[in-house]
């Protein structure tokens, strides 16, 4: 195998201080939130779904590595 490779959804051997390494996590979050931004959901429903996605999806990645500030700001903008 060549480094970096994906194991359990996380890149192994990558430099996690770089913002580019976190791009797949940000893209995954934006794909999940894109379908929930429709006006068909109430405000409370959107808040609940956003909290669910932001708490479960990247938590595994965030628990292993320190996230750069730029990535946190980009996720907050979404």
C-alpha cells in the first residue's frame, strides 16, 4: 500500500496539519447538509439534523487529530 491510505474512513499517514487533508471531511459534511437546506423543513428540524451531522460524522476524525482553525471556520460557514 502507498501512504496515505484510507482505513476506517480516515487517511493514515497523511499530514493532518494541512487544510487539504481535511477536505474529504468537509466535502462529506457539505454533501449531507445540502439535502437538508431545503425550505421544506422547519427551522427546528434543520437545527436538529445539522447538530446530528456535525456531532457524528467528523467526531471520529476530530478525536484522533487536532483540526486546523481554517477547517473549523469552513465547517461553521456551512
